[in-house]
C-alpha cells in the first residue's frame, strides 16, 4: 500500500498537534439524593468530610467554558472564575434558581477541587472556584481556555 507525502505529512502533523493538547476533564456536578442512587447519583465525600450524593450527569463540562480568570487565593492556593457559554449559563441559572441550599462539586481531572453552596440564583454564568487549585492546574486551564477579556484569541481544544 502506497501513501502520498501530503497524507503522511497531515497524519504526522495531527499526531504532533494532538501531543500538545493538555489533558483536561473539568466537570461541575450538582448534589443529588440517595433516592436517585445508583442510577442517577453516586455517593461522594465533600471536601469538608460530609457524605453526599452527586448527580452522575454533570451540570457543566469543559465544553461549556468560554473563558477563565485565574487568581491567587488567600490560603496560598489558586482559584479561578469559569465563564460559561450561553448553554452552560442557562443550565446554571435554572439549577441555581430551583436548588438553593444544595452543593455543586467542581472536579478537575477526576479530583474534587471545590464544593460550592448554591445560595442565590446565578444569572451571569460565572462559577467561582475560590481556592484549591495548584499552579499546574492553572497552567493546564490557561493552555486550554482563553483568559477572560481575551476571548477573541482562538485556542484549539
């Protein structure tokens, strides 16, 4: 079987381009109930040690993130604001209007990094992760998403 040079070059470029892509799995899971388990919710332990159930289907994922804004947290770790796109913003607003008093769990690459109490409707589409991220986490996030205010800069995912 013969391959043309352009085809080989394109395949090589795809492999090289794929190697630079950071591994990122960012999910925001809503708190569920024990009655939803095991089909729709899974048991989890929140960062404060409280047992809870998290809905299996995430409320938002990395595909709904439009931009981020990293910052230094008071405890020495890092935090980040996640600006969701229109779809994610709408889901977050609907959820926050009906589920006040429940928790959201932010997961980054399989690690729970923040638990957020839904205490008011969120109409601006911004999820604040106030602390718990490492400089390496921020480096992965900034390589995958534009920083807020620089959304016109196209980053390939």
